C-alpha cells in the first residue's frame, strides 16, 4: 500500500481568555527552534549540524530549562530547526548562498501527543493547560475541497501546525490515507489516457471524453472587477483602503481557487468514470508563446489546475503527464486521418480539409493531447498493444481500433 497525504486548513475559535496561553506558546516554541538553529549553525556553515540526534543531545536540556514547553513540543521545535538546517546544507552543497535560519513568525508544530482531534473541536497543548478550540467549518456552498477530506473516514488526521494571521488562529492539518499502487509497467501496458485542453477563453478545460468544464469569461470578469476596485483603492491611498485591498484580494483568491477546484474535480471524475490510468496536459513551459497575450492570472490558473489534478489523481492511482503542444489545435484527431493544417481550425470549429471530420475545436485538441501521450509510449516501446485514448463514445487503442462504450 502507498500513503497519500493532503494538507488542509481549518479556522479555530479559541476563547479570548486562552489567547495569552496560545500566544505564549508561539513565542516559546519560536525561541526553542531558534536556540536549536543557533547551535546547528554555530557561526561556521562549513560545519553545520543538521542531525536530529546530535541537535537533541546538545540542546534538549537547555531548552527545557529556558522554556515551559512540554517535552513533545520541544522535540517538535527541534525537528523544525533540523529541517531548516538541512535545507541550508543542501543549498551550501550546491554552492548557493544561504544564511542561518531565523524564526520570526507564529507557528507551533503538533503531533499525536500534543493534539487531540474530536468531532467538533480540537485540544492543543500549551505552556499552560490544554486549550479547547472549536472548528470554524466552511459553509456548504463555498465549494471547497475541505469536506472531501475532513469528515471522510478513510482520511486519518495526523500532524498539524498552528498559525496566527490577523488575530485569527488557523490549523493546517495533514490528512493521510492508504491507496493500492499500480505499477508503471501495468499502466502503460494497459493504459487509458484522458486528454485535457486548457483555454484562455470560452471553456477553461475540455477533455477528450467531451466534457466542457469551467467558464473563463466568468473568471476573467471577476478578475477585471477586482483589478478595477483595487486600482481605485490604491489611488485613495489610506490605511483603510490598503486593508480593504488586502481583504478583497484574499476573497478573490479564495473564490478563484474554489472555481479551479470545481474544474479539477470534474477532470478527475471524467478520468475515474472512464477507467483512465493517465491524464495528459499540454506542457505549460512550451505553450507560453502560444498564449503570450494571456494574463499572468490566466497562466497561474493553468498551473493551478494542473497542480490540483496531480495531487487529486494520486489517490486514485492515476498519473498525470505532459506532452508537447505543437499542432494539437491544427491536427485532425480522427484515428484514420491525422491531417494537419492551420486552416483546419476556424475559431471554435474544427473541420478537417482532408477527411471532412467536424468537431468542436477544443474537443479536437483534447483528443490530440491524449493521442500525443499514446504516441510517446509507442515510440518508447511500451504500451504498444492496449494503450487507449478515452473518447466520449468509447476508446481507441494504439492500433486505431475503436471500442464503443456500453
């Protein structure tokens, strides 16, 4: 079995009378991590110490004497510092500049001994007594992926980090479940590929199964509204205007992620329902020239969709790969044709000048994206016999044979 881990955020409601205990724990945890980092660095990067056992032997007693943290929190602070020191060592080994880790923010790392999850609340170890904090769960209509992980029995809540932002407390929880791994050989020998075409206008994503997902016009309209309002507030220039900019920016970012989660969830649904082993996207680093007029926001949206699909596909044993995007919008995706010409496409319509096949242009492109991955397998000598392209009316294997859906 393989372990799949996700990190989700939940807001906490902590009684105001306990804020001082939590805030004191933030500060002592920071001091503990800094003490360990200071020792590990020791003014000589060439002899940096990152091993947890050595850091523990050298710092544990002193940290216990200097703070009121319980033993498990001291160990968590040490582990946090060790990780930071390890990152510094990696940079130094690559001849890159770095400096001693400095812990300035508010964070506490909790493990199974210092946090207890309950149905409606969590209890957290502090420098005083344990604090009970109620979950502030998102509304059902917010469209977040939260509910997919929080209340599902197969996801086990593990380590967590507590943060404080703008006077509010947030818990970032690692949730974990086990999935049955599928070997790479099995996937390519019996692979079914779902192709996905991403767009800067019209539908945000179109799949080779004929699913038309998302609305780029809505996304761009919301972005334009946000930019206009931000510009007006920037001209006002007051502190209140600045705080409002931050607030509306956070709301827009959250709204955008929710919309992209809807699209990525639908892509995963298409892949699962069609028994796909792979999802294929165009390689983003190769298509920026084609969408060079796209805003940075649209480019971010493309990256975010692929990122979300990658981690969501993992729990279903589905791999996500990218292919070269050249001519996917100009090539006829009909299995017996493949004629490529720039005049095949006219806006949203694709009509092959050779065989006369008529398709929605983005659907045709998505089929070609899937075909490109299958062709890559053929060139590498893997998956020759049974690798298939997922189509809305069935599948086509690598030999071009069509199998209708039941």
